[in-house]
């Protein structure tokens, strides 16, 4: 069954690791050193045991030394790249952590509805005479929220679960424009926490759940607390 409901536009459209353990570094350095020592011993043994009447071509030894140098350079580059990636991830975690409590906009394909109103926007690639935000519950039932004609760009919307009679729970969310395209959907939410998961970063956003940092499309800042003043 499909229900269609007119929705009022929102007040505003959207505008918008941990470092590598020291023990691992020590183990890697020791492995490189052991490989170098083993190569040197093998090379010396090869030179000592060559046939004096038919000695090996010296260029072979030069090539082997060159290969060892190249291998060492690649190993050092891999270590440097790994360390840089760890540092960048740590900086990203700290930067995201400083935004906890801020309102963010997230490109989503699902939302978690409760009793609170959700605001968002669809990103229209061109003019649309009639657009819909489509919510699909776990039971497969669709709820279509009608939006008025709008030009290209961000068209805001609000979802009031209580007024629309939507039961609390998880819903997939999508948008449809009059030309048949499916614009991206962005939903506003509060950034509640930042955590590490399997070497990556996950953001916990109210009303949405865990999201990848790449899905964040904008930061709207932390809500200001207005201090109440008493009249004298």
C-alpha cells in the first residue's frame, strides 16, 4: 500500500588511528636487517666458492647488490607510507572528534525514525515539477512524501513521523524527481560520537546510525546555548 502526504519545506536548505604499534615497527626493522645480513653472507659464500678456473662475471654481483638496494628502498618506502597513513588517520579522528555535538548533513539511504521531526534536502540536477521523498519500512510498505515544483539545486523537506503516522523504526529513504531521476538525499543530524572500527573511522549520527566520514556533506556547527537573563 502506498500513501502520499504533502510535506512542508524545512526552514533552511542544506549548504552545504591509531598509530602503528612500536612493536610492529621494531619487528619490521629487525626483519629488514636479518634479510640484509643473510644476503651478504650468501654473496660472500658465493664469491668464496666460485670456480677459480671459471670465475663468475663481476657484473652478476653488482646486479645482486643493486637488487638488494632496490628491495631495501621499497621496504623503507612501504614503512614510510604506512606511518604517514596512520598519522593522517589519527589527525582525521581528532578533527572529527572536535565536531562531536555539531549538526551535520549526511548523504543517506536509510534513516531511523522516532518521534522527532527530521529535516533534509534532495539535490535536484534540474527543475522538477513534482518530486517525492520515498520511505520504505521493513514491511516493504512505501510512504511517499510529495514536494512542490522546484528548480535545480537543494530542495528542503521535513518528515514528522507522528503527523504522518509512521511507526518508529528503520526505513530506507530515496527521492524521485518528475523526470524519473533519483536525486541524492541528505538528512540533518547531530554528530554523537567518533570511533575506530577495523582500522577505519565510523561516525555515530543521531537518527541515522553509523556512517562513513565520506558520507558527510556539510557541517552546520554546534547549536548555541542562549543564556537566560532575569529582569532587574
